[in-house]
C-alpha cells in the first residue's frame, strides 16, 4: 500500500473557475513521466493537490472506482461554477458521473466511471 503525503494549509479558499484554469495551465505536474508502480495517477493527483494548496487554492484528491480498477482526479469547488474535476495527467476538465466514459474522449481506457460514496 502506498502512503501519500498531502500538504495541509489552513488558509485556503474556493477559487473562481478562471483561477483554476490559470493554475492548471501554469502547473507542470502533467509533464511528469508516468512510471508503472512508482509514479502513477494518484501521484499526479497528489502533486496537483499539494501545488494548489501551496497557492491557497482549496482542492480535493478524488478516487473514482470502475469495474476493473480505480483512478485519481483532482476536484475544485469553484465559486462561480460547480464542482469541477481535472484529469491531472492531461490537464483536462472532465465530467464525472455514473455511466460517463470520459476515458474515451481522452483516448485512454474504455472504462465506465462509478463513484463510491
């Protein structure tokens, strides 16, 4: 089992949508190399989460489960829009709903997402 170290900052706030887009554009985590069993989706999400919180932006690391595994994303509760999810390996906003296959639009695996609460 991998142990994650998430940064914790007491003074952070929910961003506006454009602030998230600007942060994601500047954050270079997506340029890191995926290394099987060493630096994987959860590591990308952890690093984006920590980088955002270092800048005072409230964020959440989210694990989504599907039939054959799981995947890590980052979520931001924006002030002027809804809760948005970012794919940290590709810097793309994704829609997370039961039955949505966002993997297809990103040319990744064909999996149906299922959120377990």
